[in-house]
């Protein structure tokens, strides 16, 4: 039985436990992701007699000619020359390639997004060096046809120990308004396409972390605009949203869900010229609802989802006790904003709990329609509106001279928005993607032959395989818990040594933890195939407290499965089956021995093994 799932993901960016920066920064190629352009896909072609949504208007029957990666002609009189490839569009709908206006791109995110029709991702925080490399490659000859393009803020603007500092990636922070100009200059020098600011003085999601003050917010916005950069602001409450709008924010990258919108919120936002990316999918997840789970059952999507994506879509954030966060509040605010004429942009906030790159844009479109947007407006929110808001004039529409970023849909999303999931073809820059089903198993996992992990009998803390042991605490989620590990003598059953883990669980995080984590693959948080084993076994000795054994695996998404054990005054062996965590072992990423109850703790473990 799985008990007390503990989320280790924060609204705004995926949280990698144990500071597993190497895994987060993994530069997986399009080929490794099973994504590649189709052979001969760059030829001139015509999509004939198709229903067209061009980014704003609908034409029930027309044809589109593509040549040299661009849209050459649109109309009923498009001439089909001898030998030209013809794609029959009758009964189908052609839309611009989707633009996901709020993601965090790491690893193979861009390649995975393209599989589901997202041809451009607007990134709100990633490694700026990786973003720079992606930009160079997409501007080079060929244009990186096997993955979505990226437009990125690079490093977010946040306070010391504020949101964004907790994910194992050291980033610069800003402490005062006087630093604003230099701070913005540094981001521009790194290549930031726009500036993203975190302003969370009273966060509604229950994460108590420092925030910049209003003076610093205003100074950053002013400095960015003076340098020709627009500024988007991460908010989590009505008060923060209204302050950001009054300060001159170009856009809000979440909508609030902590209370209903004030009656004049929409009109004030419209008057300020601010656009909004509601990210309803992740707000839904933050209320404890796994709204993305339905995507894993869609026949047209399911074969293309990896095990990790299926797991992520089936998870959610646990709803914090006493939380006032409600999806309905967020939807009411979105409805009011749309009615007032505020530009609404579709953004998934992938890869947070309950989301996956590419796939979640289809859930976001559905939620926007539920919030009151007509289907055409929802489609515009994922195509022409973000292209306009982020200054991307070559995409987001289907018109002569623009990039041929296209998605052919087997149905009519103008009458049923969920038809966007019936993807029949994806083109980026006129090159058709060879959409291959995802592997049914994680064949990239590192196979593990021997189950012995650590006996702690040597002179240092080592493991027989994998990336070894590392302290992990809730400081990456704004907590203050502490832990350390050291070798103790003797160990269980008279052995030479054991691993001692001591520390203190302190308040400050909604999901407190502190302990020692083992990574089974050669890189932290990379998957290892331990499916030849069925159990995790270890000996424990401690202070009589209850502890947690937390297991991380690709099929669990970003949320670990948890089992409890008690460490008493005598050595005792504990055995848990992999099945009890809901995994088969093909994609094991980590095993964490953790305390969670407030106060000091002391536990020792020994003879840790798979069997």
C-alpha cells in the first residue's frame, strides 16, 4: 500500500531532489527521444481542401501550398503542379503550430513538445547556457527540425533564497532596487529574450519563501523597458497581481486562484495593456486534481507518451490543508479577463506535477474553453496571441510568407476543442516530423546487474554502483530542515560500519524532509533498470521515530511513492517490495531515507540492497 505521497515539485519549475543538476541539464538529442524529421519531408507540398484556422479566422475549405519551409500560398485556387506532394485535408483542420507560452525546458523537453504539435516553447527559467546553445542551433542552417524552437527568459529575477533558488542550480539573486539596472544588464548579456520576475510577497500556494519588494519590482521593470525588453511577472495572489500590473508588467505568467477576482480586475488589466498566461493546468494540479490523467487515456495521444510522461500526468500537488486555492477562482478570473479584452495566452508550466511537455497544451486549451473562451479564441491563445505578445512575427499564423509551422488535426476543434488531440501530422519549418510511438519500456535506463548497494564497512561512504549517496533536504522548497551523514561503527549484525543520518526537521516547507538519498544510475536522477529485483531491503536503528522510504521512478512522474518504517533501539531488517511503490523497477531514479516529523532525529541504516 502506498502511503502519504510527498510532492517534491514547486509551481513554476520542476524540482530535482538531491540537487541533481547533471540530470536536469542533460542535453538529450532528438534522436535519443525517438523524434526525427521524416525522410524527404522538406519537399514542396500542398494540403488540399482542408478546414483552416489561420490564427484568427476560420475558412471551411481551402488549400495551403508550402515551399522551402514557408507558406507560399493560401486559397482555393492553389495550383498543384506535376509531381507535387498532395495531402488530402478533407474532414481535417489545419492550425498553426502551437506555442506553449509557459514552460521550463530541460533535457529533451523541446523534442518531446514537438511530438504533440508544439512548435515553439516560451521558457520561463532554464540554464541560460543551454538556452543559448539551443538558440544557436535553431538559427543555423537546418533550424533544428526535430524539436520545438525556444524563446527564453534564461535566469529569473528573484530574491536571495527566493523562488527559483531551490532547485540545485546556483543562480544570481537581487536584494534591492539599487541593483536592478546591473542585474537586468547581466541577464541581457546572458542572452535573455525577455525578463521574468518572481514577485510573491504573499504566495497563495503555501510556499513561504522570500520575495523581492515592490520597489525592486518597479526598478527591474523600469530597467528592462529602458533596454527594450518586456517583463513578465510570476505571481500567486490577487494582491501580487494587482501590484505587478500597476508597476507596468508586460504580462502575468500565472493567474491567482486564492480568491475570486475583484470586480474591476479585468478592466484594470486591459487598461494597463497587460497580457495574462493563466496556466490553469498547473493550478488545477495545485488543488490536488490530476486533470492531465485523462490525456493518458486518449487513443490518439497515449502511444506517444513516455512512461515518465504518463506518470507525471497522473500526479498532482497535494492540496495544502486550509488552502483557499480553487480552480474556479482562476477560471472566473480568466473569464473576466477575456471578457474585458485582455490577451490570454495558453501555457502549461510543464514539467510540473500533472503536466508534460507538449501534451498538456491540449488540456490547457480545454480548460480555457471551460473558463469561457470560444474555441477559436482558445486556439488563438496557443498560436497567434503568444506570437504577437512575445514579438514572433514569423509564426503563430498561416499566411503567405510565414514559417510553415503546422498541425493537421483529424477533426474540428472549432466545435470540440478536444479534437486538437487527434494529431495526424506536424510540420516545423515545412519539415514533417516522423512521429514515432514512445518506447513501451525505458530502454535508455542503465541496467543494474548486482543488487548490493552499500554495507558501509569501508573508510568512506560509497556505493557498489550508481552516483552514490547525497544529503537531500526541503531547503529546495523553502524549508530550513538540516541533515548530515557519517560513518558509524559497528553496523548491523556486528558488521564493521553503518551510515548515520542526523538532523532537524524545521517548519517552513509544506512538505518537510531531510535525509540521505541513493542514486542508482551513473548520473543523479537518471533512470536505472533494476527490474530483475523485486525488493528493497535494509537494516535500521534509531530513536524510535517513524521515517520514510521515498522511491523515485520515471513512471511516477515528479512525485515519489512513500512507505513508512520505524527505527527502534535495536537493529531490525526492513523489506519493501517494488510493487508496493507502484513500480516495476525499470526506471528507478532514487531511494531516499528521510525524516519528516518536526524535531531532531537520529537514524542509522546498513546493508542496503536490492534483492
